[in-house]
C-alpha cells in the first residue's frame, strides 16, 4: 500500500504540473496511471482515463 500511495503522490505532482502549464514527463504519468489501474481495481477506470490523456495523441490507451 505504501508503494501505491507513493505512486498516487507522484502522479498528483505530475498532473498539477500539467495544470499549471509546467513541463512534466507524460510517459512517467502514463506509466504511473497504468500501474495504479492494475494495482487498485477500485480506481481502474479513472486511472485509465488519466493514462489516455497522457498518450502523445491523447487517444485511448
């Protein structure tokens, strides 16, 4: 669970950077969202939507 919380914190930081128009690592955000989708079924759909936004074209991942 500690690892999942760390991933959520890092993904939150990346999404906040996106929101504020700062550079951020889209690939890392995608990877974290997909990892969380697999690790936490209760947030799977949300994390897949986040991951789809982080793909280069913004298309469904």
